[in-house]
């Protein structure tokens, strides 16, 4: 497998062959997860600690299940009641973690760069489960696997990423990954939810859904992240849905075989119509959830292989 990373902190450091290595191994884990006996021993004898400083249901459950199916000892730390809440610094937390000798650390944090800082201070592999507005690499990888399985390839597709681009680490990671794999990327949303200078990333920017979806092979909707907003970014949710919510009429502008994606949780009637979200002919939203477990299994397996191959040099 062509994967040399010590940590998985973002998509940016990954080469196309490394992305492909994760997806190829994840394909094998999809098959395993569909069997009656779903367990493998890739992480047997290793300890995985999940540290979620932000609430999460899908991602935390997915990482926990992935670790357990690979045979790891999995511990979830209750960060809402942790020493961080009592004033302990992130670096002190890293020192404490080192004393526990974990092998894999899965971290979600509200501050961009916090996971990278932890990776510099701990003696184990670190996986970024989402940091601020920065990145969410395993989400982009599971989206890529979903696209590849649905479309038969992961290159030269037209992908429309729609909605709250400005506050989305999912959008950033997907832009990086899909760009590395030679896809045409369109960002669709109101000017107030579009980052400054985003066109410098080599993407097209559209401010109306009809032109943004024309000929799209993949339509990726994003959640309206009100918890990250500190001002009036949209006039109202009703107006937002009218202009940018995905319904059958807007979807008709995309390619006839276009797939519909959403990282969840969905706000039905805000960014996506319920009938579109549940349409088995177009929606792959449930497949994304399934692919998430397999991709996280693959990522942890590959990091564990690198640890075992060079235990004295692979860590930061």
C-alpha cells in the first residue's frame, strides 16, 4: 500500500496514490462489514482513544465501531467534563495522554489547528475528526469512496458542492481531495456563505443553483451551520430553502444520473427536500454512513502498519 503518513491530519498532505490506497483498502472493509462476522485483527493489542471536544453522533460512533471491528481497545473520553474544562491546556492534556501510552488518538476540536498541535506533542498516531473550519479528512475520503462506487471512477467528474461553504471543513477537505483527483468542482451558494478568494483553489463559483447544477455528476449538499455564524448570513431559512435548498426542480438541471450527497446531520426543508434525500434512485446519503465505517477502518489500519514498521521514527 502506498501510504506513508504518520498521522491523518488533513487531505492536503496526501498524494493521489495515498488517497487511492485508503479507498482500495476501505473497499475490502466494506465487504467485511457486510458479512455476519465483521471482525478483523489489524488493531489487535492497540489502544484507541476518542477525544471529541465537539458533540458528534455519526463520526464518533463510526470511529468507535471501526476500532472495535479491528480489535482495538477503544476508550471514549468525556471531554465535556474533562480537565480542559477546568483550565488545563491542550499541551498538558497531551502530556497526560502520553503517560497512558495510546496507539491511536482520534480528535475533534472546535479550533482550527488544535489537532495538529496535539499530533506534535503525543507519541502516537493522530487522526483529525474535524478541527474548526480547517479540515475533516475522513469525511472527504468516505465521500470519495461513495462517489467512486456509485460512478465507477473518481476523476473527470463535475461535482457541485452547495450551501454553507464558508463555515464547512467538509467543503474544504472535499475541494482538496476532488481537486487532486482531477475533477471539475463548482461551489454553489450565496455570496455571504462563500469564503473570500475561494476561486484561488481552482474552483468555479456560482451564486444560483440552476447554473451551478447544470450537467453535475455529483450534487453535494452542506448543512447550514448556524452554530458557527455570528451575523445575518441569510435573510431567513425559508428564503434560503427557496433559493438554495435542493428539490426535484433544481436537481433536474444536473445530469440525469447525478447522485445526491449530504454529510449529515440534515436539515430537511432548509438545505434539502425530504423526498430528494430519501430518493433511492439518486440519494447515496445512507451509503455515505456505511462508507464512513470502512474508510475509518482503512485509515487506522494503514497508520497502525506504519507504526509497526518504524516505531522509533514514524511519530512526531
